[in-house]
């Protein structure tokens, strides 16, 4: 059985975030080992997950629970 990897895309549902969603979809479709979760941070679950991972800017992508370097926590307060 192949190892599953989880790709999470965090979005506010705006057109600026569309590129990140498309990129996440492309990554997920490149192999059966990838699972895609798109989070709308306006919802309670998406906002909580974003804060849990320390993501401060959107759009953002995390792989296996680790934000990509460009999306990592920079010490600033998250406002969602």
C-alpha cells in the first residue's frame, strides 16, 4: 500500500487564492499517494487549522502538516 501524503490549501475564497488551489490540485493529481484538502479560513475548522499550523498569510499550502517555507509562521498575530 502506498504512503498517503496530505496537501492542505488554505484560502479565503478570493481570486488571488485560485492559483494556490490549482497548484494543490495539480500536485494531488500527480500521484495516487496525495490527498487534497482545501480549507476556507472563513469557516471555524479552516481558521483553527490555519492557526494550529502557524500560518499567517494567505493563500498558503501545507504538506503533511508542515507549511511550505513561504507560508511558515513569522511571529505575527493571525487575523481571520
